[in-house]
C-alpha cells in the first residue's frame, strides 16, 4: 500500500512540474517561494484594509471633534437668537472649516434647515442626512451623498443652558478626500510588501542553496537510491569503513569494519580510545586524524592495511574516513613481490647508469655506486692491471688492481683504492676469477680459506661487522677482466637468489668495461701513432724564434699537424694543416700528408706549387680509398704553407681552405693579412695563389688550426677577435708566452677539437752576414772571386775553411759561366752553416754522375758533394740557384783525392 501511495505521489509531482523531476532543494525552494509570495500578498492586503479602516476612523474622529468644538464654541447660541443667524454664523463656519481642515461645517435648526454651507446657494435648504439621533442628544456619524458629493459627516446637537437641543452642527469630509489619504499610503504599503518579499525570497534562496549543497542537487528518487546504495555498501562490501568525528568519536562503522576490529554493537558514539580490543597504534592513528596510506597495523592476529583521509573538504563536517583491508594472507606474497620489484628496478637502473662513458675507472665506480646500499653495504671492483692500458687480461688473479671502493661508511678495513692485489689461489676471488663463476660466502666468520690472504685485515673486517660476501667475475666475450666483490654487514646475508642478481648486475657492467678496454687500446694506439707522426723537436735554424702548442681533443685523436722545415739559404718553411675527422684514419692520413710536405719541400717549390702537388696527392688518396668498401675514408684536409727568408725579410704564403694567419707587428698591433684563399685539398680544379709580405724584424707570425677559433658557443668572427685581443699589445712577449696567453684566453676549459698553434718571431740576417758579387760571363773572373771570398772569410774568422769554399765556388761559378746564362750572381751567407749560392738565368739543372777513369770531366759536382754537408738546386722566376752548405768547424775538412778534371762541369 505504501509503495502505491509513493508511486502516486511521484506521478502527481511529475505531472505538476511538467514531467521533469526536480531536486529536493529546488522543490523546497519553490514551495518556500510560493509561501513567501502568499504571505507577502496577505500582508499587503491586510495593510491596505487596515489603512482604509484607520483613515475612515480618522475622518470620523476629525468630523466629530470639529462638530463638537463648533457646537460648544462661545457666541453660537447668541448668534442663533439673532434675527438673521446666517449672517453671523456663515463667516464663523467658513473660518472654522478652513482652520480645521474639513470640507464643510453646517449649522441647522432642529428641522434640518441650513444656516450655513460652503456653497451659499445651499443655505436655507434641508440638510442631507439623518438628524434624528442628534435631536435626541447623540453624536451621529454617517456617510451620505450630499451637495458636495459623497461625504463622511458627523452631526452634533447644540444645547442651551437648560439642556434643550436648539440647533444642530454637522462637520465632515468628502469621501474622495478620504480615499486620497488611502491612496497616498498605498506606495508605502507596496514598498514594504516588496521589501518583505525580497528579504523572504533571499532567505529562502540561502536555505535552498544550503539544502542543495547538502543534498548535492539530488531528486527524491535519487536520494532514496543513494541511501539504498549506502546501506548496501555498509553491509555488503568486504572492506572495513569507519567514520570518526573531529572529536575522536566513532560516528559510523560498517559490518566489515566491526568484524575486523571486533567492535561491539554499541560502538558508535564512543570515543576511539574507549573501544575495547584495539591496538594502541590503531587507537593513536584513528584519534590523530592525520592522513595515512596503506599503513600496516595489527588487529589481534591480523595485519590490516589502513587508509585514512580527512572529510572536511568542500565544507563537509570535520573528521576522517578510514578504510581497512585485511592483508594477512597477502603479506608474504607482497613481500616477495616487492623484493623482486626492487631487484628489477636495480637492474634497470644499472642498465642506464653503468657504462655511460668509455672510461674503465668511471664504469667501475658506477657499478660500485649503483649497488650501495640497495644490494650491498660495500662494493669493491678489482680489474686486471693490463685492462687499464687496453691490454688483454692475465690468466690468474695475481695482478688485480682495486679500481673502485664504495660503501655506506668510509672507515671500512677493506683494501684501499689503486692498490695492486695478489689474491691467493684459495680465496673466493681467485676461484671466481679462474672458473668464471661467482662465489658465495654466506658467513665469513665460519669460512677459513679467505683468512690466509691477510689474517690481520680479515680479523678487522669481521670485527667491523662485515659478514657476507659474493665475488662475481667480470666476464665479457669469454674473457674474465676482473672481480666485483659485494659485502653485507649487520643485515640478512647473501643467498642463492642474491647470487643470481649479482651475476646479472656484473654482466651488465662487464660489457661496458670491455668496451672501455677496447676503446682504451684503440685510443692508445691512435695517440701513439699521432705522437710519432708529429715533430718531436723543432729543428735548429736562425731565421725564426718558434714556439708551439699541440693540444689533442678531450676524446679521440684528430689529424691536425704542424711543422718547421729549414730550407736552403737560411730560409724556413712553416706548415699548419688539419685533416677532417678523428681516429686512426685521420692520424694516418695526417702522417702521409706531413711526409709529403717534407718531400715536396726538398724540391724547394714555391708555396702555391707545393700545395698543387699536395692537392694531387690527396685526390689520388681519395680515388684509391673511395673505390673500397669504406666510403667514410674520403680525405678532407686544409693546409697553410709559408716560407720566410731572413735575408730579404719576405714571407711567401699560400693556403688551401685554411684560416689566414695573424701578424703581431713590432708596435703591438694585430692584423690578418689579405691572403688569397684556395679550396681544401683534394677538390682540384682551382689553382692556388702565393702572396708575399715584407715583415719587419720582430714580427710574430701566428699559425693555427680551426680548433683554436671555432666553438659551438661562438662564431668564427668572435673567435678571431678573441685571438686578436690575446695577441695585441705585447710585441716584446716571447713566442712561448704568446702561446700560453692565447690558449688561456680562447680555451680556458680545454679544447673540444685538436689544436695546433705555431708562433714564430722573425729574425733578420745582418749585412755583415751576407756577401754578394756580380759575376761576369768570363772564366777568368773565377780567380778574382776566389780571392774576394777568401778575404771575406778571413773577416768572418773562417779563414781555415777558405780552401774548401774556394773549391766549391770555383766549380759552381764555372758551371754557371759555361752552361748558364746571365745575369750570374754569387752570394755567401754566414749562418749556422757557411752557404754558397750561385744564381744564373737558365733553367738547366746539373746532375751528379760517376765519371769513368777514361772520362775527361764529370767529377766537379762529386767534389762539391764531398766537400759540403749538402747541396741542391732551386728555381725562381729569374732562373735557378745552385747552393751548397758547408759546416762551420775549426778543423779543415778531409779533402777527397782530386784529379785534373775536378773543376770540370758535368
């Protein structure tokens, strides 16, 4: 029956609201709003009726008061006794009417005939109204339709001294004036009603809003359904639910919560500290109100996972809601799962954090740090000593070096880092190294084999608290590289599962260690090759004061190179080059190019011709290596070649894709000469150009590779400006100091690429070190030249070498006269050696050959070769120069056996 009534009520409500189901808050709001409107309308109507009644009563009271006042006014009776009462009373009634604020005052006789009236034409006519009660001595009020319209009037008797009614007085107001009084009060009444409606509606809205917040805008059916669900949760869910107030009292507990905590039936309403059978930690948590997430608490023999959250969010009442979950049976499984998860996480982190670089020491340290304290308390990594140099490991654990040591404390008694250890064959480390399998020692105190390694140290280890060990060999590609030792102190010892984890952990590091070893070997080979190909010392020469710096890159080797090559005639060649790329191929290519430059320089070629020959060589290298499988071996190189002559102080330079040098002038200014740019070596097709500069003595010539200037953090112009600032203003600074200043300014943190820097300060040979003679094309002039040369050698203090030099210049000058062309010049230079140069205008070159015993000539150049350190020919735009160098020494040279044909040309 109740269900039928409820369905009927819902159907009726839906029909009323148009088929839409409104929330409880909206329904209550509409009902309250309707009641407020009804109450306000009723109040307005009551005010209106009350105002009309009060106005009518006021009009009646005023009419009676005016009439009685006039009836008892002095002089009224006397006026009535006069022959013409109207003449006396009319002015008096009009004055009284205006003063009293009424519409009329009428005086009449006992027959109702008017003596006075506001309308004089009505005087003498009968009074409209009932005068009977007034003639009986009563005050009578009534509403009538008189001459002025609808009127409210009061009639009062006028009595003489004996109490006899002798006349009547009527005073009153017109009804429209009474109504206008009511109309003037209507706005006030309506305003008051509207104000009451607004205030009442606002209060109703606030109440509805609070109800909507509390009911969450739910409809009655929804609230019923929510309650049913709530009741189902409380009694059916298999998770305990408690609600505790902010005062610590238990407000609600579902069936599962009662069962888990063994609460009595009347527990609700009691303080949590008064509930029987609860563990103190549980009481403390429930009473504290703090947040808790999966905290495990005891409830008898059960382990409960407790979650607690405050309920005061969004304006809800203070307190906490607590959920309880029985985890007794899952605790053991979850513990093992947590251990497995931690181990997987450790292996994952090891895969990311171990082997981040190709450095053996860093890889070993990463392995030690990743395992402490998550797997072990102390970790040591011992590698074969040869591994650090890229060598193959030894077959036994006799030469292991401790590379890394890490632990939870730093005062441990284990072997220190960098110590070379010889593990005895019976130790776990030696057994694991030899077999390639990990060794587990669960109880170090009970084991005896490891104590003989170092009895005193092992006792200290046991006293320190270290009690368990795993020695895992570091093995990669079938080769054992070392041993990783894991120690535990004062916690559960290692077991078989830990042994498997140690193997996995070390296996991940072993590949990185082996890669680092192989890289170290390749790097060592490349560095060794590179160093063997670079100049080990600068040659002795007098033309330039030279200093250099060569900085390899922080990783790998490159193909930068430099060279200082002495040339005939006290000249010096400066070379700086850069092979693109890194590694062995770049270093080997650099060596080939450097050797080629040396070979081409012996031909005494101009810079542009030398670069052309070098360009052809690189092109052939590219063609040969480009036909193979390694397409990355194509060579790219740049080069700058300069020749400085200290006699003329001129410097000839040409470049192939290289940066122009910097010139530090004697006044301290720095310029970059306009040197024609050529393509990099190997491209071909474009000629190179030589530029000649005249350099003042003391000028510094700065040659460098792009690693000095270019960087990811700055552009080329910025690097050149930094170089300019580092060089400017220091003309007297030595080349070596200039090298240091440049590197400190441009590369304070070390180079990212190889850097070759060459600083050369120019010198000049003085006039007393050089002697020149013009030679006429006449063989008889040779004798005069020999005498002049002998005199100059005497001036230089080299008279003991005059005989040998006479023989050499006689042969060279005679050849120039016989087989060359004019002009012919002889130049003698005193430097580190005594140099003789004979220049002529032809391009024919003499050749050394062995003359037969029957030949009449052909022994002159052989004589020159025997008398001098070296000799040769170089070509110039004007012809050729044949030169010979004789060492400066105190003793005369050993002379070869001469023949008559010694001075003949070949």
